[in-house]
C-alpha cells in the first residue's frame, strides 16, 4: 500500500487486486506480487519532479453535473 499511495500511483489497480487475497494467497498472487516488485525496482530512479516558477498560474476545471450526464 505504501508504494501505491506514496511512490507509484500507476500500480494502484494491481495493488488493490493483490490486496484482496492477503488472507489466502495462491501461487498466482505471489507471481503477480513478484512482478509488481520487479516493476518497482526497475522504475525506482524514475520520478515526477517540479520546478519553481515565479509566475505560475493554476487553472482548474470542474464538471459540476458529473452524475447527471
């Protein structure tokens, strides 16, 4: 869960699915967990960075009728 929330948001789905089987993991779940860990090891030097800007303007948009579409 730490990797999902704080480091790699792109693995959120895989972590959620694997987490369902924590009480009774099968071999397939161990293999999937191993693949996720190999992926994290491969991308550990990749990260999002940001720069400081003096004139940064943030513009946000919202769909106020999302549920009524």
